[in-house]
């Protein structure tokens, strides 16, 4: 992703040393299109696409559905790696819906640089 997305609730920027994006703020239903677009740009160039969520205070269900929906479009060896703090309860939310079984989605990843 070569561009940024910013509105009054969310900022999406590219990661510096990994293929992916980092988010800061709150992810709402209105962010589905820019979020999917940003991730899609990264997916064209990498097998591991990282989404840094460590600066996200709230991830709406629709935002999570967008991430999972995108992961479902990937084919191994590609996968979406969600780097998040425990406060977002990603593992629990994914497990409750059976999404933790997707081969192309990994939660609990930690971006090594640029995600915080």
C-alpha cells in the first residue's frame, strides 16, 4: 500500500518492513471498503499480509467480518496475519464463530516493526 487512509476515527498506513498495513483508532462499519482495499494492495505482492491492530481501541464486528472475508479469498501459501493486543479479544471472537479454523487467517501474530 503506497497511500494512507485517514478519517476522524481511523488511520491506515503501510508497514515499513513487512507487507501489510497498520491501523490506529477505531474500526467501524464505514471502514470496510478502505480496509479491504488497503489489504488487497498488499496481497498482490506477498504471501504473508500483516494487519497491525495494536493501536486499535475498537474493532467492530463488521471490521472483523471484513478481515475474515478477505482471508477467505486467499489461497495458501498466502495468509492474513492479525497482530493485535489482547484487549481486542481476537482469539475468542474468532473461535466463537469458527473462524479460527481458516488456513488463511492467523491471529495473535506480532508485527516485528512498524505496527506500533
